[in-house]
C-alpha cells in the first residue's frame, strides 16, 4: 500500500494547473494591455457605451480603458503571486493554500473583465486543495486509506461492506461463532499458565530489585531495567529546527541589499525631482503631447503628485519586504511565503521595466531572481516545515 504521507496526485495536479494557468493569465494580460490603444478596441467600446444599459452610466472611452488597464495589471500581479503559491502548495504549505484561495476569488472575478477563461482554472485548482485527500495532506495528516487504494478496489470494498457483515443470530451462516466454555472450567486443552519460581507468592520486601535493575529504577520488561537515556524531545513533538540553512541566509541578505538599493534610488529620485522639477515636467509634457486626450483631463502638477505617490508606494513595499526578511530569519513561515511572493512580483516588475528600455533595472532583476531561487530551495522548505 502506498505511504499515506506521500503527496497525492490531486495536489500535484492542482499545483501544476495553478502554475500553468497563472502563466497563461499573465500572457493574456500582456496581450490585452497591448491592444487597448488599438482603433478596433476603441470602436468596440464606443458602440458598447452608446447602447443601453451602458449609455446611462455616463462613462467615457478613456475612462473605461483606464479601468480595464488597472484591472488587467492587478490580475497579472495576482497571477504572478498564484504561480509561486502553486509551487509552495506542492511543498505542503498551509499558508500558501490559504493565500492562494484568497487571491483566486478576485482573480476569478477579474477574468470577466479581462476576457480570459484561464482564471477559472486557478479558482478550480484552489477548490481542489480543500477537498480530500489534498486537504489532509496539506494539513500534515496522513491520507485516508480509501484514497490510497486503486479506484476499482475501493469501489469493490465499499460494495462488499454490507455483504460481508455478519448476521446477529448465533450459528447462522456467516454469523458469530457460539461462545466457548470459560477458561478453567473443564477445557481439555486448558492447562493454564505454567508455574515458575515464586509464582503465587507476594514479595516480602517492596524495595527488592530485579536482576539488572539499578537503585531508583522501575522494573522493566523481562525483569530488566528501562534504559536511562531519553529522547531529546517527547514523542509527538516536532524535532528542533536548528540553525537556518545557508541558502536562506544568503537569500535574506540579498533581499536586504536589494531593498537598500531600491530605497536609495527612490530617495535620490525624490530629491532630484524636488530640487529641479523641470526634469520631470519635460517628460510629462512630452507624454501629453503624444496623447492629446490626456492633456485635457489632467495637469502637470497632478501627474507630478501621482508620481510622488507611486514612488512612496514602492518605498513602502521595500520596507515591508525588509521587515518580512527579518521575520523569516527568525523562523516565521508565513513571512517566508509572503517574502517569496514579494520577490516574484518584484522580479516581474523589474523585468517589465527592463523590457521597456530601463536597462539599469537588470541589476535589481538579477538580485530579486537570485533571492527567490535561494528562498525556495528544498533545504529551506524543509527547514520551515519543522
């Protein structure tokens, strides 16, 4: 019979469906964002907004495009997180299953807007992880026996339960055998226990020791003594975790260095923008000239304020990642899972920035990718499971 602690195939299937479905979601999101500015998309939205019931909402095409772009970006970010969580679930992480289930709900709803069906695959895989035998395995319990046998054998055993059940009448075919005579009351073969030296006699001295028994010891089996050496921890307790593995330490150090680099770069950017606002105003004006519809909706000051808010958000993200690294260093498994998600999202963000032409982000991309590769190594996962 298979080992009840081995990973069930349902968990493996759900994990890989989550990973592949998340990758497909990311690809579809990139394709949709690239087609939002096309003439065909604008004409389709104009026709949709000119017909009931959408004509009563008072929305403009540019507003709907911005809304779709925001939803698509959020969906891509959630898909990147669920791809990492799908791998962590296959490593028996309960916190990863919980976060995956939480993200699957808005991701499934966002699929109606982004037009992709692959979000449904991720949601379905998250549901499978809460069903047996996946639920028992992720919780750390042994898989129920009925899920360890082949399906045809399990069905045959369930069908034969009532047929093999004995009847209540004694002596009936397949029933319980009639009771035999009590021991010691006339049984020919009942010779009773064999006598030995001292049988039936009460010891005179309660402190008498048995052969091989030391003073202060309770008598052990076979007249000997129980062993003196005890296990380092009680039965049922978890083994001591021990020091953190070297890959985990290296990954956390890289995380701290990357966060420091990001905070330094953001700080220098904010100082440069505050000292000489014309550096940003020229870029904003060029963007407005390329998109005349935006020039009539926002001003340069509004764009500058929004840019400051975005930079502050990235700075807060870096601080939170550094804090999660501290908690992961002391052994908090949930902080380690969130840190892995943060590293994956950061790697995706730096990859997008690099593709757009900011090649200086290659350094941060290599750092975050290397940190993520170290954080998900087998010895690190085993250390957090203890």
